């Protein structure tokens, strides 16, 4: 059985790495989730960061809730990316204008991860 944890080593926090994703990376969109990713040579194997626009959600409470829902959706569905050959850095950005439920978030995040997997398999 696969572990469904989200360890600190998987969290993308480096400003330089995040900037590199947006400068040299590719994108996958499944509304309201936008995944920007970059294939890298160095370790760690996979890192992901989450972002919600301050412009669309003024209150931090709402931004944090959406990020929490996306993190949990990723944690439960990370098995989709289990057999990838590439090392990835990913930024998950919420581009919707209204909050959505956990079931909707999980459905959209699953689709986004599946599309990310097919895109990375094509490019490697």
C-alpha cells in the first residue's frame, strides 16, 4: 500500500525554484486549478507548492482554506504520479473566482494530476 503522507521534502518553498517554473516551465489547466510545472534533473524527485490569488480572495481565511483543500486533494491522489520517470517541480494555482467544496476540489485536482502525468510522459 502506498503512503499518503505529504512530507516536508515535497513542499516547494524556494523562491528561485518557483520563479524557474514560471520562466521555463509548462502549464496544465483544469478549471479552477492551474498546474505550472518544470522537469528538472536534480533531486528531490517531486516538489509541489500551492497558491491562491490575494486579488480574488481578500481574506486570508478563504485563501488558506482553499490551499488546505488543494493540499489534501493532492495528498489523497498523489498515487497518480507514482510511476513517473521525471523529477518535477509543480505550482498548483487556484484560478477560480468562488470557493468550491472538497469533493469538487478533489475531482478537479485528480483530473489535473492525470493530465500532468500524460503531459510529462509525452515530453520524456
